[in-house]
């Protein structure tokens, strides 16, 4: 089996580029607003801290059953990075997350990036796509909904689990004929 790897994803306005250590400097500026940590905790990382983190991330999870897929979001029109999307894949389940820097929020970038990511994952390898969102993070909930995810009753560490509903199964070739004939044959 070929290991999973992040590959570039192109959407209408964005390029989702596989994460590289070299992105750390620009991403430190993108992620520098402390407000980005309102729902997740912590503080903004320095470029050096991000370089160290990106080295670990790009080296892989170390667990052969878990794959980390990470992309930076590049806004083509402005030729700049604006945030990131990520997926942790365990078997058929991909848990996703996204962050867009505050200067680019409110422009549909997170929604477009999340849709691109969900579309890519839903084509394989993920039979199930989930995200965990703080119940008060209305903007992130709107992104999840726009990407096709729906909230569930499941809570994890105080966050609501959202999931991509399974596509309805295609009827078997003879099912439509049988339905037209009715049960009486």
C-alpha cells in the first residue's frame, strides 16, 4: 500500500500546498493574532517554533496507522499564504481542521479551503470526515456546514463533532424497475 501524502489541491481562488518547513516564516505572520487562539488556547508561535513544529509534522506521525496531511492556503490573486488546513487520517476516518489568519477572514477563504479538502478526502481515502468545533465558534461552524458537514450529538473535550454524511447508496440496476412494478410483481 502506498502511504498517503498531501498533494496540491486547486480551488477557484486558492492553492492548497503541501506544508513545508520553509513556510514557517510567512505562516508565523499569518497566525500572529492572539485572537486565533480564543477557542483553542495557547499563544501565537514564533517562526522558529513553527519551523520546529513543521519539521516534526512533515516527518510524519510515527504511527503507521496514522497519517498527517497538512496544507498551507495560498490566495493566488494576492500571492500570499492565508492559513492552513489539515487532516489526521486513521483508517477510513479523516479528522480535519482549518485556520485562516484574521486579515483574510470574512472573505470565504476558510470555506473554499475546507470544501476543497473535504472534496479531496471524500474521493479517498476517507469514508468518514469529521471535525470538532467549539459550540461558541459560530464562524467555524458555518465553514463546516458550507463544506457539507453536519453537527452530531457527540461531544469531545467540550467540542461538537461534525461529520460528512455518507452519500446515499446508488440503487441497484434492477431496483428502479422493481419499484415501478410494485411489490405485486
